[in-house]
C-alpha cells in the first residue's frame, strides 16, 4: 500500500515523498527539499531537489479545478495530454522540450527534467533581454511539430487516431470562451478591463459588428479545423530560454487544431514584449535596441517558418494531392492568414479578458498603460479584419510601426 494509490492534491512534503517513492532519480541517502513554484493559471508545480547532490526534478500535478478560479471544473486528463504531447514533440523536435521521466495516471502528475538553469521567456523579456537564436529555435519547433502531425505527412488513418487521442474538450472550451468569445462581448461578465480604458474597449471591441463577424468565422475555424497537433497555449510564459537554447513547456491545451493558432500566439506575445519596452524603458538607445530586436524577431519568425515549412513540405509530403504544383503555397498562405487573425485574438484577450499578461499589467503609469493597451487592440483589429493580406514577416511589423506612429501624433 502506498499513499499514492489514490488521487489527492499534493503538498510540498507529499511531493518529496512522491519523488523518493516513485521516481528512481535520487539516491536512498538523499536529503530532499521541495518548493511549489507554479505561477500558471491551472496546475501545481513542485521542484524537488537533493541538498547533497545536484539532482532535481519537476513534478507537475493537475487538480480538478483551475488554480486561477474554481469556476473552471477540469478533468486532470489534461496531465496525460501534456505528458504524451511532450514525448511526441520531443521526438519531432529533439532538444526543444523537457524530457518526461514518468506520467502517473493515478496522481495525474508528470515528472520531468528540471530547467532551473533556464528563465521563463516572459520574465526575461520583461527585463528586456534579447535572444538572438529564438526565431531559429521556435520556428524549428513549430514547423516540425505542426507539419509532421498533419495530413500532409501522416497516413490519414493514423492521423485520425491521433485526433481521437488528443481530443481535449475542456481545455478547448476555455480557449473558445476566453480567446474567441468573451473579449468581444463579455457575456459571462468575466472580463477584467483596465477601468480607464473601459469606454474605449466597449466601442472598439464590444460594438464593432464587422469585427465580431470575422471573430465568429475564426471561432468556427478553431472548432472544426483539425489540421495539426498544436501546442494550444504557445505564449512566452510557456517557453524557457537561455542564451543558447529554447525549451517549450506546458502543452496541456494541445489538440488537433489550426496551425496558425500556435504561430499567432508567439507573434502576439512578442508584441506584448515590444509594448512593455515602449512603455517602460527610459533609456532611448536601449529601448530602440530592444524594440528593433523584437521587430526583427517577428519578421524572422514568419519568414523562417515559411522557409522551413516549404523545405519540409517538399521533402516529406506523403499525400499525393498535396504535391500538386501550387498546393503548398496555397496551404501555407491559409496558415499565415490564421496566424495574423490569432495574433489579433490573443492581443485582445490578454488585454480585456480574465487571464492577463505581466507585460501589460506591470506598466504602472496609467497613461502609458492606456497607450500600450490601445496599440495592442488597434493592431489586433487590423490583423483580424485584414488577415488575408498578411503573407510576409515585414507586413506584421509594418502594422506595428504604423499603429505606433498613429499613437505618437
Ligand atoms: C483558466 S485558464 C486561463 C488561461 O491560462 C492558460 O495559460 C491559457 O492561456 C488560458 O487561456
Ligand atoms: Mg500553461
């Protein structure tokens, strides 16, 4: 008999016992300590380490409700999806995700490589650090994990069985509500709008019927386009970085959805880093350097994504009709249009919805925060409404620069 034969939500001392009993990482005479380090909206994350050696592990456990609010009743099966996705993505994009040691379906927890020598990218960007290799790494991750799980590459029966195994209805519903629906009407009264911006948000988001029609079309795209196994929550808080390396974590929202959902999330979160720097950096030269790096990175992410996508498409496509001349160009252009639209949705929902980002809410000066929020939402509306005109990295950045100019006059 073990106390881990039946599910319960662990404390830090339970996590120590769990590591000692269930994981073959630590020696018998180790002196284990633990800290709960989770800062996400859903789960509990324990770091367990041995004071006598350099060994450590991360144990991530899912509860029956979300950490951010008991409103969300969730099956801990998301932990299985996360563990399986990390293993799958580790095969498709080696070195770009943490190693999973064990998934425990009774305790709904997953034990994995400790990345304490990395920093969460959002934190690093808030300190205005730059990562010259990020675009290279993240585009390899996205192209490999997306294209190689799609019907372009996989046998269609095999792909359908993956669609089944990665069906993730509860977490998809969170996205359907928080990303696609509530930012544009607040019908559940859960939005959390910065009060000085409320009237502007009501006019620009809740009252723009042309925008709402486009968002409705996009929501149905998210609901129905089982294109690839997407990460589903690929923001800068789901990425660990150091100077040389990048690791993508937290794929619990993974399911078969539109590829552009992942790419668009990355672009939006780079824009959050840009507006934070714009609002908070006093030294003009440093601000220009950081913002230029973000702009170049956005360009590179789109353009490297395209180049790698075409290369793998050319070399690996298995579906015979996908090899028809002109098809890969058409397919990728749809992904880029979705990318622009999803970047717009993410920009809106992090400003007005319940799940904010630090890049925005840490801006102390009221006028600077107002300006930052309005820049994001103005860019977002152009990305959503004009999504079919975005095909190159430069176009994404041009909209950012255009809107910056308009708000500087
Ligand atoms: C209730 S969960 C809120 C948000 O946190 C996650 O990281 C996802 O982004 C989700 O939308
Ligand atoms: Mg997460």
